[in-house]
């Protein structure tokens, strides 16, 4: 698999969407400098309310740009950064990566921790969008399409156009679950 970063995004406050920027700086063990979700412990507001001391496994959010094409076919116009991702990618099956995969991008390395669990805020952004990014398939399994989450294993800058290099963990490989 080969992939590329198509855009990068940040928000210093807990907004749903993030603005596009020329580059983002990842800080090892914390997340993206200047982003509301940066920190060693969890920053997602609902998770902070339950237990503010839990580790932040959601330091970086990545979405595959191909999802936007699928959503457009379903009648939803979604652009990079709209769903709150920090990194938009193309040409890589993010959802098919196993837990512990390391993504080398620019100077940084991201350790994949799991799937983003989409919430009702997606319907607040666009009515009816949630059912296209999380649903139950014919076998009764929950399918989550709203990207993956990771932690910063090595800090550095990431810019649009940076190649994404994948290092799979040693077997056995475990599929991503929600984090």
C-alpha cells in the first residue's frame, strides 16, 4: 500500500470541523501542537467527563479522502477537515490497518490505536450523515468509516504531499476497534 497526505487540519478549540493549514507539528506522546486534542491524557470532552486521567489514544485523527466520494454519491458534500480529522489521506486503506501499525509521514511517526467512533455531532453537521459513516452490515457487525485514531510515536512536521510509509506490527495482527 502507498499513500499520500492530501491536506492537514487543526483547531485550537473543540469545534467539529478543523481548518486547513500548510503544515502541522506533531509532538511525541501528546498530539498536534495547537490542537484542542493535544495532550497525554484524553481531551475528548465526553471522555474527560467520565475519566480525565485515561491515556489519550486519540491524539491524531486520519480520514481517507476516498470516503468523501462515497458520501457524495449518497448526497452529502463533505470536504477535507469537515469531519474533524487532522490528516486527510489518499491511496491507503486506513480502515484495514491492524492495531499498532506505524505510519511514517514527513518527519513524524503515528502509531495506529483504533477506529474513530462517530457520534450524533455528525448529524448536527449534516442531517442524515451519521448512517453513512456508522451502520450495521448484513452480518450484524458494526461498520465504522469515519477514520482512524493514533498516538504520536515520533514528533515532526507533516505537510500535504508527504508520502505515507506503512510498517505493520509483528503478527498476529488484530483488527481496529473503536477507541
